[in-house]
């Protein structure tokens, strides 16, 4: 099924705006779509991207001609770094998260519930594996942004009333950015704050399991 709305790159661009608006400096990047984010945040913004494998100052994913196999992000993709980069072992990387020294994280997700529960370590039909460090990333920061496709390839909602997949952490997601919309997780419910170009609030609701609260200031995503 063809996905409508924003590309992964545009989703990362919108997530970058969110980080800039909040004034964050230290931000962890999860595996998957979030690894594209450094390409869409201006270097002068002075956001230092943190990798669980032991890097503070991650840059963009590079092409093969620029590969340095000793330097990668949490997804194992070769990357660049920014001025001021520092390196350390993974135990210190997780100590930074557990000690709340990293302000925010941007994670991929298979499902997010209306209460902000995150499922992102065990995909549909997969019975092996472990959450690894994903729990530390989810609970050790003030603000967790989930970047995800709004539906599965079959068109089923990924934003659900209750997660059917293994939960990484409960009630941790603050903001959801999908190819169709931007939503905030609140105690009152999911607030639909922005929609992608050419997408209506009604269309977002059709592919979202929980009832959405449409913001009075609902607007089109501007990039």
C-alpha cells in the first residue's frame, strides 16, 4: 500500500524543528528513521546528537565514498561527526541516559498507544531478540519523540488504544510525528496539532485507532 503524506526525510525535518523549538542541546537518536535527523538540523543550532554506541556529536549518514568503518551510529551506518565530538564506551553512553544528562530522544516505533506507551523493539511476527538499551533511551530523558509511519504496509493503524506488541516502556512518548500528522500525548488524550499537506483531520482519524482531539489551532505542517 502506497503511503501518503511526508517522506521519511520530511518527517525528520519536522522533528528537527521540534527539537529547535524546545531548545534542546543533547538528543539521543534511536535506530531507524531517526538516524536521518542530523542532515536536517543546521550545525549552527548546536544540537549534539548522542549515540548509544558511544558518540556525542553524530553527523549525517554518509555515502560509500566517505565511509569510515570505525565510525557508525546505533544502526551501524557509517556517519560523519560535528565539531566538538567526543567518544566513549557504551556503558558511559547509557550512564548519560540513566543519569538524565541527555534531554530528549527521537525513536522509531512499531506502535504507540494513546497513553504514550512505546513498542519499538520486537516487530510483528518476531519472537526472538531483547529490548537491549531501548528502555534506557525511553525512560532516561524528559521528552521522547516517536517518528513512525502512520500505518503498516497493509494500512492498519500503528497508533492504537493499547499496544499489541511487546512494550518497551509505558507512558513515555510526548510527541508523535508520522507521515500524516503531528500529535501530542496528553492526559486528556491524543491532540492532533498538525497535518501534512493535502491531508485532512478526518483522514488522519480514519487510520488512527484512538479518538483524536483536534486542536483549535490545527494547521498544515510547514517545513
